[in-house]
């Protein structure tokens, strides 16, 4: 009787529940999780007046409070808790999804929160994630889990079942959530422990005195580890998500909010390790939107959860604070390297590794469908179910303008080319030298020395053409031409420059003034020294230009 009073007091204290008959009504059922005993059953805000059965035969949509059954079904099939899905809303043209609009949306409307794992999607009740999950799990498996956990009414195996479109009794929801609280063991709900004959002597044998004795009916219907995992996720709903109004300070609580389409029904079902309670709010006479009555949006977390809280604060008095069992830790695994593969094969490999591939299109001349990049890269370790983003070629690359890299260091030049997806081919000789200017100067010096040696050698061997020219100072254009004519046949090294070198010599002929500065010291009469110096002066003019034309 005390718990029944707690339920009535919580409803009466709610500002969302008005006493008049033509306003939203409420049902509340609370059961002991360890044996299924019904501790409170409130069927309407004023049962004596209205006589509504809103807890047993009166079925209503429960909205997202049905999502825990989908989680159990997914984990039974081996889905990792880190599995991610797109949260973009609305999500349309989802293969297999059936709705009037062809789309599924989150309660908040349009938006995109990126990819969410099942923890985040449960905490914030993200419909589009659970729609995708339900399609992969299979609605028939969700129905099977719900029936095993304590839902006794018939359910249609449609994908939208995960969003709570099927109508179920409040009694069944309290019993089914008690299965999670009881480590996956379902105990059938019951209200009567024993019936005795009123006039039977107390010392009479039991079979003559007791008409009915309840026998406990409990069965392990889901694995304890799965119950613990789902419970941990539902704790996040209460501590940090849509069900914070149900939080009981100092006591662990798990639960799930629910809001039906068009705000026709709102829900909160939750539990401690000892007690499971479900609360429904809606119009008793049918699926009537409540937003017009309340003047705005209404949710399970704002209407049903506060009633649940006020009831449970008093109901849990005298119970020791007890924690839930810890969930199994998330598993992790290596990321396969799929760069270079076709995207279909890459996705199969990643799925086999229990990771979630996410495609991203990239402009590229590579064959369409080729995986060009992946993040994280091969060899990294991720929590199973996590996303691996693939950059996939669309086969429509745009022409690339080759950037200028002259004057950059090798590292900077390579980076600039890689930014536009070009591969640098490095010339080892050129890249070896920040000292290219020094090499050039040394080459010029070697060539000059070779001129000197050729001229002096020719003079010493009696070459009259060369010796005659160098015996007198170079004073005119005619002398210059004679010098070039005498020296050219002996400068075999100019052949290394090919036609550019010869063209340079011819250009220089037309650019020399009539008077060329004299380098020789005629007074000393040192023919060898004079010839060498004049040869050097000539080479400074001729060879420098030739080297500029073809420096290597």
C-alpha cells in the first residue's frame, strides 16, 4: 500500500498532470527486479473516477524506450559496442526503411552530428542511428529479444519497431527492464503471493488451507555480460543524456526516455539493481498529440522522467545503495591497409576486421573506385566498430599546374610537389650541391689552366701561328681575329660545348671593340708569360660565355 501511495503522490505532484478528465493521463508500474513482484500499479491519475486499464490491457507506443531491445539483439549478433553510424537527419532513401515520408529524423529535427557510436547514440537517443542499426540487426531479432525479456503482446517485425511504434503495456515494459536489472534473468511479474481459505483452521494442512501459492518463474534469457553492457549504456542516458530528470543522487540508475511521433505518448522506463519502474503519459482515449495541450513540444525526459524520479526517491528508501556490474571492456584490433584496392574489396576487408568503412570521394585520374587514402592508416589499432575513412578516386582528376620549386631546398621542393599529388624525381648530381657555384668556378679554373698549357705548349713546340700572334700585344680587332683563328684549332675542349659553345664564340666576335686592352708587359720581353696572360684574358671573355650557355 505504501508504494501505491508513493505512485499516486508523484502523479498528483506533477505539474504536467492536470486533474481534469480531458487532459493527459498517466500509468505507472513498479516491480521488484529479483523476483518480478509487482510493488505498485497505478492505472490513471484517478482510477476511482475513470476506471481505465492503462497498465495491462491498455497498450501504448513507448517511443525510444524500445531501443534497448535493439541493443540487446545487436550485441547477441556480435556487433561491437563501438560500431558507428551517420547521425545526419533527416535520413532518406534508407534501403528497407518504411515510413510515409520515406525518411527517418531525429527528435531535434535537421542536423548532422557526424558519425556516432552506439554509446553516444543511446545517450542522446539518436533515431537515425537506431534505424540503421535495426535494419542491419533485423526486426525479427528485435521482436525475439523483446518477447524473451518480458513483452507479452504481439509485435510486428518492422524496422521502425526500434523507435517504439508498436503498442505495449506499461506492465510489460517494467518487467522487461527488470530483466536487465537482474543480470539478464527474466522473472514473470506477479501480484498475488498466496490465497487461503478464510474459514480454514490455521493448523490445518497446507493443501486444505492454501488455495493458491505463487511459484517463482525466472529464466536466464540474455547473457549477463550483454545485460551489463546495455545497463552501462542506459546509465549514460540518466547521468548525461535525455533522462537526467530521473537521476537519483548517490544511487546508480539506468533508464531510457521515449517520445512517440507527434508527441502522442511520452515514456520513461528505468531501474536500480533492485527495482524497475515504467511511466507512461498520454491521452487515455487514443493517439492524441499533446503539444497543442501543453503549448509546445513534450518529451519523455521532461514529463515522464520527473514522475519516475519522485516515485523512486521514496520507493528506494530502506534499500541499500547497490551498484551495477561493470560492462565488458571494448575490444580493439589492427586496421588493415587497403590503399590501392578497389573500394568494394576494401570495405569487405574492413568489415571482416569489425571496422566501419566510410567513403569520401576524391578527384583523381586514378581508376574510379580506387582507394587512394585511408585514415587511420594500416597497422593502427582501433576500438572495434570504429570508423576508417577512405578517400576513393572518382576517376575525374583535374589538370595540375606544376608549381615552381627553383631555389627551394630538396625537402621543400618535394613537399610542394606532393601537395598537388606529384612525385619528385631527384637528379642526384644537382641535388648534391648547395655548392654548385663552387663546382662551376673550379670547372672554369680547370678550363683556363688547360688554355694556358695548350698555348705555352704550342709556343714551345714551335707552332709559328700561335707563337707569332702572342709575340706582340693584342691591340686591335684584327689582332683579336688572328688570335681566335690561331687558338681555336688547338682548343679541343670547346668541342664539349657543341654548337652552343661555337655560337657563343661567333657572337663574341661581333661584340669586341676595335681596341682590346693589352694585358702583356712588353717591356719585360717574357714571351711565355705574355702569351699565357693574353690567353687567360682571351679565355675570360670566350669561355665564360660558353660556360653560361652550357654550364654542365
